[in-house]
């Protein structure tokens, strides 16, 4: 949502810059048709975002991804999440376009958890007189209200992402929100039926993205500072097992049944702690928006294939949790199919959603 200039490229690369790895996805757009033409992943050497050489290591990982994606045009879309960004919906009486920006900024100033004067706000109208919907299809109440979403992000965080890309030889034309990218990807995959209330739980390394799309089409995005790293640390502390062993179990690469059995109680407890935090987020969403309970729950990220995570979420949320691999439904070029990353598509959901970014209808 936070852009450098207006551009609509036939191919965009989405960069998901995490705390331990960078993932990149290239998507070719021909009208409404999308095709995944490239995927890449690179680990960040001894990751530590606060170290003196952190930017150099992250930029190197970005460069490695871009080197894999040949025919690179230099145009990328990256994402922000966590405490550096906040996303909220707004619902105003119908306002003239020239007054809308000021109204959104005033609303953002009320809820921004960081210094508003050191942040940037972007918004998009979803319903109302200022939306791009066909005027003949607008309901009367849509003419009377202006409904949309806004995102506020720290200027320093935006500038850091842009500088990381620049150091890697890329130009970041948009800095988007990770949770919104997940919802973009979900809609492009047509995984949600019309009117369904769906939630995506993306378990990353240091944080878990929760994104909900209600039956009214309004998004809800929150980031939880509890994810794979927290789960692994909790298991190590409880069992005394080595980090390598625990990571192997979480990744599904450990073949020893005995090891998996020994770690199972602690694994279940650690995943239940994640599920508790997700439930708290869902309850908060429920107090702000009425409507039916969740119809679909999609699990993605590095732990999507860890059955105990899905089991813990299913138990506490009362709905079936589906491991979601966007690449199972998206069209992929032959080179991508042969690249060996399609089966890991659950970890590329954010990068894919970023690469799908439309650069139209955004106001800075």
C-alpha cells in the first residue's frame, strides 16, 4: 500500500523478508489470469535483525533469491508486518473524495500504536461513492457510507525495506502488509466460497499472521509475536532436546518415531499456546464485527504440515483447519513445477500474495 511510484508491470516479484529466510515469488499477469513463473528461497546467515551487519546479511539473502529468478526486471513488492504496521477498517458517512484523506488520517491517528508523525498512512475504499464498483450495482446504503481499510506504518520500517531491496539491486515499488497479501492470495486461489467467513493462520519464524475475511468482505489483520521459534524454544526448555532435533521434528524431517513420541506432549503444549493466542485474536475480532463463526480456517507457513498445530487449532476454534498450499491451485510454469518448491507452497503464501499486488486504486 505504501508505494514509490505508479506502475503496473506485467510481472512482479513478491519478497517475503522474514527473520530467518527470504522467499520470493514471480507472477506473470495477463488480464485476470495469473501464472507463477518463478520461486526462490534463501536463508539469512545467522539471522539477527538488530546486529550491526544485519542489513548486509538480509540483502545478501534477497540477492540470492533474485539471482535464482532469471529475467529479473528489478521491480519488487515487499511486505511489512508485526509492530511496525497497523491495519484497521473505517466506516464514514459519505464524504467528498477531497475530504476522505483527511478523515482517514484523523482516524489513523486515534489508533496508531506508534508515533503518528513518523508514519505513513495509505487507504483503499471498498464500498461507497468513492469506490471503483459499478455505480449501477451499488446498494443505497453504500451511497450513504464510505467503507474501506487503511494501513499505517513506521517511516523507518518502510525506508529500511526499500533500502534492503536497493542494496540487492532491486527497486521496491510497493511496501504492502503481509496479512493483506495473504488475503489477496486466498482470493486469487478461489479457496473461499462467496459469503464464507475465512481465516488464514500463517505461522512464520518469529510471528504468526492472522488474517480474517468476513462475510461482508471486510478484512481483519493481526500479527502475533509467537511462532515457530517460540514453539521450538518452549519444547527445548521442557525436554532438554537439542534445537536441531526439535527443528527436525517441526519440519517433518526427523524419521525417528521414538524421538517424535518423546517430544509429543511438549509439542502439543507449545502448539496449544499458539492456538490460545489465535483464539484471543478471533474473540477480539468477534467483539468488533457481528456475523457467523468461521466457516474455513487455512493454515500456512513453515509449520503447515505439522499435524499437531492443526489439531490444536481445530480443538480450540471448533472448526476444521486445512493445510493450505496456494501452489496446488495456481497455474505454475513448467520451470516452477520442476523446481521442487511447489510442495512447499504453504511457506510462499505471503510472497505470492505480494506478487499479485494490484498497483491501482491506492491512495497515499
